[in-house]
C-alpha cells in the first residue's frame, strides 16, 4: 500500500481505470505514472447503489503489486461496511464512501482511519453540501460527483462548480487539511472550472485513457487546471 499524501497546496491528478483498456491495464497504468499521475482512481460498483458493476478487491491487490501509485478507491456500493475489510487488506490507499449509502457512516470512516487509510466522503450531484458537516472531523477527502455516478464518459454538470465551491467553503471553515476531489466529465476545459471553484484533486477517465497519448493527456489536464490559479 502506498499512502495518499496530505493536501499541500498542490494539484493531484487521479486517472480512473474505469476507462482504461483492461486487456492492457498494466501498461496503461505505467504510462499514467510516467505521465505524472498522482493517484489511481478505482471505482467499485455493486449494481445496487448504481446501475453498473465494475471491480472487486482482487483488482486492487494486483494493481498494488505494480507498486506504482496510491490507489484512491471509491466505493459506490449500497452497504460499504461489507467491503471495508476486503479493500483494506487488498492494498487500497484510501476508501471513499457515499454519504447516501447505508450504515453507520461515522463508525465506518473511523474504522478506515484506524486502519491507516485515507477516509473520504462522496456526494452525488443532488446532495446538499451541508450534509458532510457532521463528518468533517473524521475525513481526509471529499469527493464531489459532477455527473450522476454509474457510468464513465458523461458530461460535466452545470451545477458542478457551485457544489465544489460550497464544499471548499466548508473545508476552509473546518480548519482541517482535507482533499477536495472532483469526478465526472473532467477534461482540459472542465478541469479549469473545477480547479477555479476550489478542487485540488481531479479524476479523469476518458480524457486520459481514451486518448492516444496517455502521458500527454495527463500533462495537458494538469496544465489547464493550474492555468486558472
């Protein structure tokens, strides 16, 4: 397991393997690391919380053997408590749970932190930012979804920047160092919108792995996001 760093004023780029060529995943991830990616974003879907299925703990375990980058694992599942142990032992660097999922969220976040992993909360586009306030003392990351979760390749929603800005304000008022990550429709243009609104970590799928040159794509997204700061 490679630990996620604490926020330090820099910008993190986290390519989403949901859009990668799974037949050549290892090579694609090596190119992402070479291109300057900071984390790998792993979307876990159970077919209940979202209408899609993706990966299990074994994918994280085998990626971890490459020892390339921290694995930022996003649990889009109905019962995240059933998955925490499996992904902890598989080598995840951080686990992000949806505030809309079932179970005792605080206890689960505390368990993640006690295991030495980053703990995160994600919110869907229609969830009010204020709902994260009771958990700001037990999280290291907030993930703002700028699409409706379940499938890659969707377009960045217009409400995205206002959601991001509201979360950034809550983080600043908390006085804690918490990553503000954005996932959904991120490309060279929307990276500017997310960054300007307060994001310091960007998840990009098709805009990285759907391009001919993975290394170049990562560098261009980073340059675009930094150009508005």
